[in-house]
């Protein structure tokens, strides 16, 4: 089981809400809604995705990386590199 196993149902619920938000944004564009209103909804959807990403990252650090550090050696180094790369991607987005 992945580190987010305990949060899986909550994450799935959040992603369904994000999916609904994105469909709503597409509908707003179809309806030629005011640009600022569309941008506000895009910002909300982005924040929701970031929240999911941070939850996954926290779980990964607390479970996968922690376990690898206890194991030590190359496994620990690989998991730390992987976590650093994930953080770097999140910060860039």
C-alpha cells in the first residue's frame, strides 16, 4: 500500500470536486463569462490541486521516505533524490 492509503477516500473526493470545478470552468468559457470570474475559478482549482499534491507529498515523506531512511544505503539516497525532484516540480508549477 502507498503512503496515501489512509487518505485515499478523501483524496478521491477532492479530485472529484476539482474535476467538477474544471468542468465548470469549461462551461464558463463556453458561456463567454467575464474573464476575471473564469480566472478566479482557475485559481481555486489550482489551489485545490496543490492541496492534493501537498497531501501526497506529506504522506510520501512520512511513509516511503521514512521507511527508506530506516533501510539506509542506496535505497535511502534514491528516495531522498526522488522526493527532492518531486518538490522541485511542485515549486516550479
